[in-house]
């Protein structure tokens, strides 16, 4: 399943920071916890807002997918 057109989750600050850390060779051997700590460090004082924005976008995307699934379901179910 692909994200809906209205919710580009890959363009979120959190998603970009995660991609930057995971793509950085200096962090290739780091544990997931170490990588997450680096993501939070890179986001700095905007970390809480970035996580809140990502959560809101994810919830909206899931809601859209659920409504689409319900709308597309056969009437006999």
C-alpha cells in the first residue's frame, strides 16, 4: 500500500532526519537506539514538534486508508 497523495509522509522533517542519519556512513554501524538519539539531536529544539507533526500526518493517512477501504468494500460484507 502506498501513502495517499494528500499525506506525503516522506517529506516530514522527522522522515528526512531519519533518512539523513540512516544514509550517513558514520552511523551505519550504530544501533537503532543510537540512530534515534542522533535523529533527536539533529532535530534539536524542534524534535517534539517534528514528532507531533509526523504523528498527526500518520494518523490522517491511516484514517484516509481506512475510509477508502470501507468505501471500496463490497456491499455484501
